[in-house]
C-alpha cells in the first residue's frame, strides 16, 4: 500500500493550482491528487450557473450552509443546509443561490477536472460574461474541453 498520496489540509487551507482562484473556490483535492478519479472543492455560489450538461462527469453537492436552487431536467428543487444532491452526467441542470446569503457547498466531481475548468474560466476573466452574467455562448469553447455543454438561448 502506498502512502504517497496522503493529504491533510488545515481548516482554511486549499490546494494550489495553475492560477490563483477567488476565495469562493477552495480546492481541497485536485484531479492530480486523486489520480484523475475526482476533484473536491468548497464553493460559495455567488452567481447563477446556467443550464448545462456534463457529458462525462457526475457531480455531487453537499450544502454546508444556505439555500441552493437547482433546476434538474426541468424540475425545480431547493437544497438547504445538510442536504445533498447527485447530478448524474448526461442530464441538464442549472444552479443558483437561493434565498438569503449565497450557499456554501462541498462539490465532488468524478472523474476529476472541475478545478481545471474553473481555472480556465478565471483566466478568461470577463470575456465569458455578458451584462455581468455567465454567457453560455462565450463559455462553451472553454467548457467543451471538459465535456460540458451550456444551453445557448437564441437571441431575440
């Protein structure tokens, strides 16, 4: 048995990445840490995540505090403190802060890669936004590298 991958972090410690992430993204285990099996983040959801599909990765979310609004396959759900949700790959979903302060969640994605995707979005900066919101048409070229597709709303 190998102990080379043992990892223990202090309460506020995060894993370093390719680029510094805003404090709302705390990477606790990288894809490299887990031999590609998963990535694990503590996230404060401060903005809506538009409707999208993970074509390969399953996503598991545990709500530490607050209220998370979930659109899963066209149905609306609310997850509050202590609740969890599995978002299997292949099914469209969207996430948003619910009532009150932004929810703080633990997010596990399997296989890994989510933290790399977030780094790419942060690197892209405001180029992925339209009127301060994430723009699916602008995100999709980045998301495609991670087998994610955002639903583009036709322009009126």
